C-alpha cells in the first residue's frame, strides 16, 4: 500500500471513530500523547487525548441517531514522507467541524499527534 493510501486509511479510521463513537478506533489513530486544541473567545482550549477519548465514549454516536455520514478531506499538506496535515470537514449531530489533523508515520503507522479543531457552524 502506498504512503498516500495508508494515510487515507488512517483518515477513514478517524471518520469512523467519530461517526460510531468508537474509542478503540480512536486508540488506533491517535498517538497516546496527542492533544487537541481550539481557540474560543480569545482563549486556547487544550484537551489531552485521554480526556477526548472519555468524551467520545460517553456521547451518543451520530450513527445511533441515524445521521447520514457527511465528511470530506479538504486538503493534504505533506511536510515530509512521514508527516502530513490533513484538513477535514465533518458533521457530528448538528455540529459542522473543520479539523487540522497532524499525522506522523512511525512504528504504529500513521497516527494523529495533534488536532486543531473549529466549530464551523451549527445546523438547525
């Protein structure tokens, strides 16, 4: 499998983890020391992966609500053969998020080492 195909497979794992609220999939795609970041009202919010994992584990999944999957890869920016940022957009319940997922390829394949996310809009 090519490096591009491997990265796209990791992005698909991320999409599935969010859609199904599947923390086992989250564990395979996030590095265990990664963190998530957002800026809101001039303040930076940081969430370690363990906290995000717990949040995902306790929320109802879009799949359980019968929501149609809506996600897209907006761009891939290759830093090197083993590092890339993937900009994605997805719908989770009424929230449309845009994420920058920073991936690094190591001994466990492609893993997200950081995520910067933004709530783009809320649908009625």
